[in-house]
C-alpha cells in the first residue's frame, strides 16, 4: 500500500537470510531434565543439511517460550485469559498448528492478565511458570503448575504461588528458572530498589518452592524503566543472563546481557558482570522494532542455538502487533553469544538442523512463488513498493474498488494471508474453493506490515483456490475501504 506520512519508503533490506557460520552446542542444560551439577556442552555433532525453509512470524502472540522435545516444538505465548500451547514437528508448520489450551483458572485472584508462561521439565513432570492478576496490574504475582504426566501439554494442576519472603506481596512478572550447581533459582522481574520492574533472583528448594529472600540485580539497559524477562545460557565456563530493557511498547525495547562464572553464587549481585550495550535491538532498515522478551532453544539435532522473541513491524509506541519470530545465533571467539541483528519479517531462513521439514512455500502479490502457487486479479488494483520493509519483497497490491478480486491458486493443506494493516483499510470477503465467504477486517488503529490477516481451515491435500474480494465497506474507525494483498504462506503438511 502507499506509504503513510509516518512510514515513508526506506531502502529495502534483503529479505533472504545471510548464512550464519559455525556449529553450535550446549544451550540450556536442564530445560528438559534435572539441573546438572556443572552445565556443560555436549560433544559437537555434524549438522544435517537443511530440510527446507521457513518464514516468520511463528505466532501472533508476544512473550514466547519454546523448546524441542521428543520430535516436536512446543511454544507458548501470552494470551491473556488462558495458557495455550502450540505443537509441531517442524518450525515451518508451527504458525499453522492448532493451539491446545493447557490452563484456565476460576480463582478470581489470579485468572486475569495471564502473561509470559514458561515450562521446564524436572524429573518426569513439567512445571509451567506464569504471572497473573485479579484485573489490577499491580496485583500481578508468580505461580507454577505441575503436569500430571510427562507431557508439556499437560494436563496441569495448580501447584503453588511463588513469593520470596522479602517480596511476599509485591508486583512480580516474567519468571525464569536458573539451573546451576545442582540447584534451582527463581529469576523474575519485580519491585526492587532499582526499578519497579527490576531483576531479582531467589533460591528454590524444588521446582515449586521459593526457599529464601530474593536479591536485586542492578542491571543496565537502554532505558531507565524496565528490566524483565530473564533467560539463561550456559557455555564456555559462564552462565549468561539475558533480559529485556525499556518498556515493551517502545520501538527501542531491546535485549541486554550479564554473565558470571558457572562456579559463582548467583545470589551475590557483585558476581554478575555487566556487558555494555544492547546485544539485540531494533533494525529500522529491516522494519523490525522492539525485539525482546525472548527465550532460547536448540535445533532438533542439538547442533544449533536459536533465539525466539517478539518484535513489531511499526515504530509507533504500542503494545499491539507484537509477533513471535525465531532465528539462529552463533558464538564469538571470545566465548560470548552473538545474536546478530533481527531479520526482516518474512525473511526466508533454513529450518533448524535436524528439522524434518515442512514443504511450505510463499506466493508473492506479484505472482512469484517458491512453490506450486500463483495469484491473479480482476478489477482495479494499485501496486507498488511504497510499503518497503513493511511488506514481503517490498511490494504489495491494494484496492478499494468493490468487486475487485485477488485469487490465489495453491497446492497444499492450508493457506495464510499476510499484508499491511492500516488506518484506511476495510472489509474483505474471503472464500476457499468457491465456498461461503468470511468477512475479514483489514483495518488497524495504527499502520503495521506483514500481519496475518486470515488463516484457512485445514484442507484435503491438493489443489485449491482462495479468493479475496474487496467489499468497498469499512468499519466506523477506518477512513477508507482498502484491502491489501502481500504474501500468502502455503502449508503442505
């Protein structure tokens, strides 16, 4: 769509992923097992050839946490009123996976604003950590669930509230579990002398019991107000604590890092060494803003390290449009992790090593496709590259003429439409294989790009069509009736 005044065309960064070098090993030592006495990296293994490619986003929610266990990726993101989990054998099909609701709560003190779930396996049970409140933000507290069997999707039962004695009734969010020297520690963001949302670490006697006071960590950041979402890497004789700084609504939300020797006491604040500057931050030339609230996972064969995080496609200060993305990272010669720069939405990446592959492919609005797909138009459509980094291949089509259509032809089992959401967008009527039309609102209160507009139901594997019809109508908040066509993602499994 044409650039709005606050989103003028920028130089388009290449959307294809540059090759990341090196074989990787030794991520989190206890994500799917008991905490080890001395975390250590496994022996390097040869990485398998890439089985295919994928493109972000992986999920439309923020605050992701993910692991790979027994042949499946498991992902959670913030949903607000419940905890949902997505499961898929391939990263490429995770965006099309159907969610499993693993937790809802009837207790009015903790069944609202459920945020930032994380899940870890200790023994033969899974423990799911999250934060919730009674509808008042300041009442956010930390809680943990326990699975009833050895399955990340549960079922779960409520186990405990997690509250260090010195912060028993204080605001607390974003629990992460530090596993070191055979012990567990609760790391979280909450009230301390440095920030209202500051980093704290408390000892645990087991996965559901805090056994002592929390200590405050005076962590640096690009903004003064927030330190949250602590996560841990264990490698090269050190434990690396990464965390997000700045308010998550800001485009400058970013990842910072501290570290200490594996043999040091994490409850002594002076043992943590601050690394200067953000290690993962906005990339305006790629249309990526506010990358943060992240977690780490390994490729299925254990040879690669990956970061999963949320980011936005708009520089506007907003809590909306935070979508989940993933990319591979490497390690520098000095032993520090190198997260690189966040990739543009839609950048084509090789699947993680050992991923069985998905076979999914893209169809661009100009008819180019990486698989058996195409798109044709009827009626009056505009096209151009004014949306730059907000669009796939920096171009899109748009129309406000009632009756204009865009028809995608594809072979597969499911299709998703991604395009610009804008203040001047209206309603489209979307149908599969000539069936009933579904009314889809392409409007958004702020302009954003590469947003999922529609995902089809699951279809029999074969040839299908998806038609997008411009209705010429819009909701009361919109200024016009444009419908944008950018990228379709086709799933074949």
